[in-house]
């Protein structure tokens, strides 16, 4: 059963988000909606989809994720999530009036893949220019499956992530293991990564959004510990040792 929140509760969650750079809210969406969307995802990908990014990007970023943009293809089954009134209210509480829906991206990870290395979804030099990841889990993530979400709280306020091992563990990291129906909100400047996917395929769906006056291509450049990469040109803009 999806939860209900008062306006004071929503404002409290927004304050918490800005303090730590992320939120994890279980039971945000109903199981019925999650099951419908999960069926759509499984029907689209099948058992063995192919990677879309080039080998250079995959080898350097250690990001073995296959994206799908269902709403761009006219699939309306995911509209019930993006139109959810509570999600809309919480997004506005965090982003302010005039915030912008960007796109819905399903992220599929095959069993036996690395997940995603530490990264920031957009350049962090300007605190006002960022995206909001609204991650919806239509299936359970479990320790046996892998694919846990690793987050470093407060790093959305600290500028660019440092160079170093791509999958390094930190004393202050938080490990999230979302169940179906969970909503994870993540600031685009906050350090995050996805753990190794072990025993089965893993999916999550990202309903990205941004504050007013942030360009639609804010996530075109992603920051990793070893490079900055531009997706639209498939180009390494900067390389770090």
C-alpha cells in the first residue's frame, strides 16, 4: 500500500534531502503499479539485451547499464508514476516552483556485470545547476542479487569527486537495498555507485527532473573518478590518473 504524507511531512523530507543529498522512502508506490511496470520492462528487454554504449566508455567507466526511454517511444504505462501527485509535490518541495520533468530512463543491468562506478551525474562546479534522480524500484534489490545503491551523504555540497579507485569503499558510505515500491531521490552532484550484479538481472527506473532554468542536457556530461564523459558525442572530455 502506497503511503500518504501531509504537507509538513513533505517539507520535512525536502529538508532532509538537502542536508544529506539523498532520500530513500520505502512503500512509496503501490505493488500493483510496480508489477505492471516491471512486466513492461521484462517484455521490452527479454533475457539478453545488447549494450548500447561503446566499449571504450564501458571499459573506462565500469558502467554496464542498458538504458530504455519508454515514454519517448509512446509507452504510457509509466505515466502513472510521473503523474503521481505525491511525487510531484515532493519534487516541487525540493526543486522549487517551475521545476522541469526531464525524461524517464529504465536502467537494465545483466547478471554478472560490474554495476556502476562512483560518479556524479552532472558537473558539480555550479551548485544551482544539477539534476534530481527520482529512482523507482519495480523489483526487489537484495544482497543475493547485488546491485545495491552506494551513496556518500553530503557530497552534493563538496564539488567534484576525487580521483581514486572506481569502486572504493568509504567509512561514511550508505548502502541502500531498495524493495519494490521504494523511491530513492538522489542529487546529481552526490557521489553514488551501484554494486556488482550477481545472481540475476536488475532494473531501476529514473524519472529525472531539474530546477527551473537548468538545461535539458544537464546530464550530458557525467563525472567519474577517472574522467569526464560526454554522452552526446561519445567523447572523453578530461582524463584523470
